[in-house]
């Protein structure tokens, strides 16, 4: 077991193998083996969308509930270097690509199920999912075009004067807090649509 859990790659691979085993055993037990068809492809796409969304919103909430409030408490200031030089850039890489993957898989899912136009134009029966989609698009825009460019300055990943770094901090923080606020309603819209289309 130690060989699996000492490597993230092996842990994720073991999780995928476990998932396949669950699908096969459940299919054999019920006599309903999964057929690779449009419906099953929709299940896989929805699963990918949820996995990507968990990574995105999980990191958003980690940043807002854990990292940002904790940073000022780390003393002396020099002790923050491990976070700013190693942890934060890695978190922000996964954060922005999880946002992109969530949006892409969500749009593909909507297209596969033939409701993308109805949702994006907020037609009756698709209002909740449409509002959720628009909220997610705004959030993804913030990730790539407000949070990330300003975080690059703050973390010293691009050249910036001390004044530019100071100006970047509130922009990144407010966009991140905006996304945290939006995520609450966005997640509700996604869940509500599945259970009571509005």
C-alpha cells in the first residue's frame, strides 16, 4: 500500500482502477454492463465536469478560507517564502487550468445534451443552468484575466515595481472574493437544474 500512497500519480491511477472495478462489479451484479453510447458518454463528461469543478472550487476556497487569511499570521515575514515561491505558483497553476477544464467540460456536456443554446440564452426550463453557466464564465474570466496576471506580479513571477505589486494585491483579492461569492450561487444553480429544471 505504501507504494501507492507515496506517489500522487500512483494514487490517482489506483483511484481510476478502483472506479473501473466499481463499474464492472456493479454492472455484473445488476446485469447491466455499461454500454459505450451517447448516454454513457454524457455520464463520463458529467463526471469529468464535476471532478474539474471540485478541483477549481476546492482551490478557490482553499485560497480564500486558508491561505490568504493565514499568510499575515506567518512571522517572521521571511517564513512566507516557501508559500510564495513554491506552494502558491503550483496552486495557481492547478486553479486556473481546473477553471478552464471545468468550463470546457461544462460546455461540452451542454452541447452533447443539446441544451447549450437554451441555457446560454436563459430560455424557460434552462434558466437555472444558464445562470450557473454565465456565473462560471464570469468566474473563469476573473481567474485568467484578473487574478492570474495580478498574482504573477505579487509572487514575482513577472517584473513589477513595488507600487505595481501593491496595486495588484487588492485587485487579485477582490476578484478572488468575488468568485467565492459567485461560487455559492453558481453551485446552487448547477444542483437545482438537475433536480427541478426552471
